[in-house]
């Protein structure tokens, strides 16, 4: 199976909304996901929404 990643994803399904995304301290518009460099507005087929913190 091929990994599908895109640099622009639909709102609500972007990397920044995924529980696997870790933003970079020096640039919140970029980050990592499982060791791969990604952008906050990107997305992939393994998206899993962050759980709401109460």
C-alpha cells in the first residue's frame, strides 16, 4: 500500500488537527509525523482527529 500525503488538506482533516502531528518549536506551520517532515496544513490517509481536552 502506498502512503498518500498531500501538502494541502481540507479543513478539519489537516495534520495540525491530527493526534500524530508534533509541531516544530521554531515554526508551528511545520512539524513531524512518525519521523517524517510535514506541514501543518497537509494531510494523509492515516488522519486521526485529536481528542478534545477538557
